[in-house]
């Protein structure tokens, strides 16, 4: 979220997602190659090849396939 998302936009997003079930959601971490500092700034370096795979999967709607291939990057709902 940022300052360009209006209250109406937030409300619309909430209504659009109201039927979403946790089992239909896959949370992914960005693939990190390393951490560093640049002066006073903390820097996170993304893994280039895995990042390309992630962006392609998100674009294609195949995030589950990415998560299957890189299970350490995924946080999935568990069923009991």
C-alpha cells in the first residue's frame, strides 16, 4: 500500500478478495542472494536467476510452480 491507494480503492480491494480462502494463497519471499551495507543504508541483493523465475511465474500466474521448485522461498498454509 502507498499514498496512491485511495480509501475507495482499499474498499474495492477488500470486496474483491472477500471470497479468497487461505488455501488459495501462496506467500513467497523474494529470493535473496545476500545482505550488505552501502554507507548508512542496509542493502538486500536479489538472486538474479531465481528473481527472473519468480517474476515470470507471477506474470504467468504459476506461483505455485515456483514455490514447488524453490520450496524454501514459500510459506504455505497448513491444514490440520
